[in-house]
C-alpha cells in the first residue's frame, strides 16, 4: 500500500512543489557527501536511523547551530540507552541564542487563537520581548540553575518567558492549564521552583475557563522532560487524524503487549537507539533508578514512551495517536 493512499482517511492537505525545500536541500547534501541515492522520505528515514552519528552531525551543520565550543563526539552508540549516553559531548551553546539567531525584521512568530486576533512578531520584536522578560526575571532574583514553572496555555507570553528563562540558564518546566489540579500537583511535587508563571484563564471552544481556583491548590510539584516522537512532514500529504511520518533520526517501533513489533494494531511507542532529545533523567532521582525502572524495564535496552499509537503501514508514517 502506498502511503499516499490511506483508506478511510480524508486528505486534508497536499504539499505544493516548493514545500519542504529545506528538507530537499538537506537530503541532497547527504546524497552528495555519502554517495547514496535517497528516492524519497522513506529512504531518507531509513538512512537516518541506520547512520545515527552521521545524521545528527550533518543536521547540526545544516542548521548552522551557534556554539561557543563544538562537540567532540556525537554519541557513543556502544553505551546502553539506559545508561544515558552523552550527546554532543564537549559542546557549549545556548538554546535561546539559537532560536533568536536573527535580529532583523524577518517574520518569526504568528499568533492566533480563540481569544486574540492574528498577530505577527519579527525577530527584532522577539529579541525585545525576551530582553524585557529576562530583565524582569533577573530583578526578582532568577539565576542560572533556578526552576521556573509555567502553567499557561500555548500563548505568546509563554514563548517569550521560555526564551528569557533559558537565556539566563534557568530551568523551564510546564504543565498545560487544562490538567486538573491534582494532575498538576503530581507533576510539581518534587520541585523547589523559584517562579510560578500562570494566567488567570483562557478560552477553549468558545468558553472562558477560570484558572484562579486551581491556582490556589498548586504550591509545588514535579516535572519530566518531554520529547517529540512524531511530526507532520511537509513533503508528504496530510490526512485527517493522522501523523504522516516518523521523525528523521528516530528509530521508532510499535510494540504490542508481548513485545512484538506490530503494524495496524494499537501498541506502545518504543525507541530502539539513542536520541539527543530523550529525557536526561527525573528530578531528584540522583542514581537514575526510578528513571530506568519507568522507561527501560518493560523492554530492556529500549526506551518506552508510555504512549499508544497505531502504525498504519510498513513505513515510518502514517501513524494515528490514540
């Protein structure tokens, strides 16, 4: 079955010829340097997960990562995933500096939502907003290593605050405001945060949601880092309620309850090789025992994402999240 023909899934978007230009440029660099012919996304995905170190090193250069020190080694694939192999060892960089690498009037952000009209921000405006937020945080004593908890919807203020916090070198963690108070508390219970950021409410499906009563219950909590497992690849068509590809460089499988890789059945997302964006650990789990038990005990040597999905066909996409 072609991944362009998914039964019972209405086509909602088809890429134009110019979509995915950066992906095409990156693929051409790989083909020329490594003397391979990658016919499409499926070939590119296969190459990326079979050549982990080469793929991530090339992506680093292609994205023109800003750094004060380049990495000595991408990753040691001989180190078991449960022992948390180090990525880009020796490198020094700042996340905010890379996201705000431009300082001109190029478009950086488009804001839209139920409670606001469409707004746009240039990179220069993003820089200014980040500077103002960082100055406010420093004024109340935020410093490198401190923890900031964000309990906000996906809005521009959260983005500005994120960039400000990480530009200082502080730690950012978040919980969506639609979670119940107890669910948020379970996430926050291990942290000794310096700042709690929130909003008094948000609009969802035409209704105003008041967060003030919930905020009264939130005093501390815990967090775990999150990672991207799937994406919408812009060189492939998109179907309703489908994710059309697995992320390049991410060797993902779907396991059933017996630990067998399955297609067309619901199963758990399992990562079989190291990734640079897997969690580094859990807060206050100093020896890593809780982390290993939670993510590596079910399928030894493989990272379990504790999320369920259906892999529709024998290819990196199409996936439907449950």
